[in-house]
C-alpha cells in the first residue's frame, strides 16, 4: 500500500481518502500506517469546504427538528389543506360574483396557518444567518462550531 495521506476517523484511519484501516495493532496495514506516521502528519479529517458543507447540513437538520418539534409535518400539511379549502370557497364566491364571509373556525385556521408560517420563517432566517456566518470563520472556529 502506497500511503499518501492518513486521516484519523476515531476507530479507524482513512488512507488516501479510500481505504479504511481499523486501529488494531495486529493489522498489517495498521502497522504500515504507524511507521508512515513516524515521519508524516495526519491529514485533517475535513477540508475547510467539507467542514462548511457538513456544518450547513447539520444546521439544516437542527432547523428541521426545531420546526417539526412544534409543527410536525402532518400538522403543517393539515393547516395548508384547511387554508386551501377556504381559498377554494372564496374563489367559487368570486366566480359567482358573491361575497364569502369567513366563519370563526376558518378565521382561526388561517390565523393558525399564519402563525405556523411565521414560526418556520423565523427558524429558516436564523438557519440562513448561521450558514452565512460559516464563510467568515477561521478553520479553528469551524472546528469548534456546534450547530445545536
């Protein structure tokens, strides 16, 4: 095995970005890596771009979890369906040149949908800000960044 790079991935090493070698002293390849490391250094686990991409994915996951903790997917779909039904009633009334007056329940459904939308937009805005902030971080700051 011709070793060019070695990354420490915890329980194993990644050699040349393609070969995973367990940290097992009885493993022949592990012994070659140990010998190589006597005169060479480990490659960082992630490049700066890879680390940014990883953090962006983690930020998006956190945003999703925060959103769905309050508004699970089914609840979002149900609110959208209710508003769509109300909208359809309003369109029919307009086509018939009549006025449609919302019921108290319909008004409550629209208010709930708007509240949900604003909640989601606030989290997405913060998520976007965090993603953008990664561009101005040093490698050290990127390494320490915690999206939670």
